[in-house]
């Protein structure tokens, strides 16, 4: 199966997501965070650098849990034009 090339918007969203997660990681070692999220350190590095612009939802959810970041915040970063509102 061949994937379609990513759009410039998807690549930009991936870079924003990666930068945010890198900042949220702070001084924690990448290997520590990756292990806690059950992903490889290489996968975390690719996400943080924007090389993996569209990580799987379960990967993003695991990182959000490990870094104590609300998924809603990550959705706003990845999809800023959707004007997401809280349900409730």
C-alpha cells in the first residue's frame, strides 16, 4: 500500500506537535519518556523533530498521558483551523 505524500499543512502540524512535545518533555531523558509511552526512542525523536508528522493516535495518546498533556491541547496544535470546543 502506497501512502499519499503529506501536505504542507500536515508537515507543519507535525513540526508544531513535535516542538510542543519536546517542550513538554523538559529535562526528562528521551529514552525514559519513550519507554514510559511504550515507543522506541527513535520514534520519539522522529516525532519531536517533525520527521514523523502523522504519528498514530495511540502513540500521541500515550505521550500525552506520560507527559501529563491534555489530548485537547494536542488536537488544537495539530488542527488549529477546526476551532475545537469543549463538549460537555
